[in-house]
C-alpha cells in the first residue's frame, strides 16, 4: 500500500482476517513493469528490498571495454536504446519517489535530457523505429500493458498502436518498420 509492506492476521480455518492490517516495512521497491513488489516470505523469514533506487551512469566504452566518456548525469536508468543515428538515447528512467518509470531522451553529444512521456502510469521499454522518426513503448495507463508510439521529436501526442487483454512487453521493430515484435507475460490475460 503506497510502497509500504502491510501484514494482516488471517485465520486459515475460517478463511477470514482476524484484525486490521498494519505496516511492517516502508519504501518497498516495486517493479511497475512486472507488477511485483520486491519481497519474499517463508514461515520464519521476511526479506525485502527497500530504500533508494540505485543510480547508474551512462558510459561509452570502446570494443576493448575501455571507458571513452560518460554521458549526462547519473540516474536510475533502465532499458537504454540508441537511436539509429547514434545521436540520442531513449531510456526508461525511474522516478525515485514512486519507482514508476517514464521515457526520457538523452542527447549524446550534449549530455542533456528531456522527458518524453508524462503519464503517471508505467511508460517504458522504448524502441526506435528503423528510421528514427518514432519511438514505441509499453504502457499500463489503461490498466493492461499496451503498445503506444510518439514522434521522436516529442511533437504531438501519443497514439495507441495495439491493445489487448494481455500484458505486452515490446521487444523491437522489423528492419523495414512494418512490424513490431513483443512478447506476452504468462498468465497476464484479464
């Protein structure tokens, strides 16, 4: 509940809760992409991830693994995708307060970044079109993970590309830009 792990006593024989829920841990990490909180419990042990989301630094490396340059400021980057011309990167960046991602664009030469999606729901898994003119992404803004696209210039609105009752994870475009590849998470049909 609002990144707080709650417990509530339960009587298995009557199948009823026996008292009110109470908090047992705060700032539980939550993966909005999968819909799972980061904890596990057994009969006697509870483990969980809590606290700040780790920060990472985008870095150019040569083929031998030698660091060439750092790009922009550190952040909670996931799903980094270079544009076809290698001048920009679309990244899934986690909000440190909500742990819900949005897509940001990073200008590689300048190191500057600009927010690309603004919906409060999960917006992530960006993929560039082969010509670099559009970015498609997965979003659960309508409850189920569907596919959307927007001009990579940031102009205009986002449009729905594909909607179904399954949780779709976007993977890539075909080389000619005619098809999108995605996979469906098992057991995700509503």
